[in-house]
């Protein structure tokens, strides 16, 4: 799981200071809410990624009969996928909002393939519990997110750690731009 030192998990604070001291951010209520929540979710995503990575490293560096760190990592990875889905949804809305600065057009995190895979994995994670509870889970089917050495998988949807790291970098870059802008930078 790649290290992501080049991202910042505290953009929410920077955005709040920008709003308070510079009257920054969008003035329109809906636009402001989109930006605030997007930045907050990306901060959360970065923190969860770092926790998942730390737990996986702990798992790799402990005896094979110690599963606790793997279980902790699995929980963080599930949260990462849900947070990725949320961040993507907010970013799509932000891109359409004419009261928010223009966002880079060719982000891989917004590609149709990425959105499809993240949504598929998020849905598989979220609905697995229901399938298990209702007894709709078949023999031989996965009953938890599969954590592999290079990525995660559930029900034929696989996402590599390198992809997640790259998507987080893209989301963080946008978060950085949004956290510091003021209304004079808005599209006309």
C-alpha cells in the first residue's frame, strides 16, 4: 500500500480559516455546503487511508497468528471505499456548480470506469451484511472484503492500492484549491 506523504488531512481547518479571516469560499449556501463537506470527506478519506496502511504494516510485521491488525485494516478499507464514493459524488456536483471555481477536467477519479468500480465495491460492502442476514449468501461466496497484497476485492470487483492512492492525490489537489479560494475566482 503506497505511502501518501504528499497529501494533507487538515484542509478543513485551512478552509475554515479562509472563510473566517478572508471571507473566502462560496457565498451561496448550497455551494458553500458542497465545498465544506467535500473538503471534510477528503480529509477523512486521507486519515482512513493512513490508518489502513498502518494496520496493514502492523499485520505484515507481526506473527502470522495475529489477525487483529488485518481486521482493523479491513474496517478502514471498507470506510475508504464509502468515503471515496461520497467524495466523488460531491466532486461531480462541485464541477457542475457555476458558483465554484473550475475544477480540472481530466481527473481519473471521475472516469466512468473508476466511478463504476468504486460504486460496485461500495455496494457490495454495504449490501453483504443484508445478504448474510437474509440467508442469501451462497456457499463459497466471500463473506468479507478480501484484503490482498496489492489491493482489495469483493464479488469480482477489484481495486488496487495504487489506484486508491492516486485517486486520493487527485481529490486532495482539488480540496487544496477549494480550501483557499475566494469568490473572485468563480466561473462567469
